[in-house]
C-alpha cells in the first residue's frame, strides 16, 4: 500500500484538482471504502519512464541506440513496464525488477524474432524492425 | 480458480499447437496461422505456480483479450481464427 500511495503522490501535483481525492488520509480508511477508489489509484499510478540512450542490455553486448520512453504501472501485485510501440512488457515485484525484466525481454524478443524472421506475421515483423532500429552492438 | 504457469503453457502448446522459444530468460510462444507466426504470449522463467491478476492481465493484453476471453482461449473455448480476428481488429483500434 505504501508503494502505491507513494507512486500516486509522485504522479499528482498538490495543486491538482484531484488532490482532494488523493490525500493520504483517504487511503487509510477502513475496507468499506467504495471500489471506485481502487480504480482511481490504478488510473493515477501510471508513470512515464525513460531509458536513456546507450543503456546497456544485460548479457547481450547490446545497448539502446536512442532513448526509449515506456510506461510503468503500479498494480496490487507489483509493477508492469510496457512499451506499446515494441509490443513488449515486463512484470516485477519491484520497479527495479520490472526494469530489468523489460530490458532482458527486449533482448530475448529480438533474438527470438530474428531466429524466425522469414515466417513472421506482419505485426511481428514490424516489432522486429523496431527492435533492430533500437538496439546496437556495443 | 487461478490460472497457473502450467495451465498457460499446456494451453498454448498442447491445446493450441503453439511453438515455444525458451532460449532466453523469457519464454515466447508462437502460433502459426495461414503460414505466418504470431507471438501469442510470454512467460518468464521466474514465474512459478499460480499467476496473479496482473500476470494474467498481461497475457490477455498480448492478445488484446479480456481476462475471461483469455481463459476461454486457454480452455479452447475460443477458436484460433476468432482470436486472430479479435487481435487484429483491436490492435488497429488502439
């Protein structure tokens, strides 16, 4: 709960019109609070993250040719990091685990798609092309 | 009842005839439809036992399905062609 609250608070300005709904005390109410509160928490727990240019991809000799923008969403179970353009996402119990899982997913997806390049569907071929454009050998 | 990693893997491979690529830290599943291979799911080697709601949601999202639709797909109650059609339609909508 503390992590979710922290995420919400970092995503919402004190001057926000939603500030009243998201004051810390609101999250300390007993379980009788209505369900829509969870939806609000979920909606405001999405943040944009940037992987900087030259970020190394673990155990691959690859790095990012340019900065990559993705979104991270806090859920009751952990964190989901997602890039819609790359059709890739990763789950972690912590933010760090999600970051690492995402980067290793890029590596594994890239390698996996390259192995079957000749038979890929159009959509998967587009993902491969985007990964080929994004990843560079160090 | 919660879906397990085994349910999903069994569903993809045995019930759906998908192919798996597990050479990395993550396992990718490909379904061949009309001669083309589609990525239909990903499991991580670190995932064990019951899948939580978020993980099921991620698997469903990969196919642009709702969670219940995904469960039906795993149970073979939703046809392959139907899933591909939903997938392509919803992907174009987003």
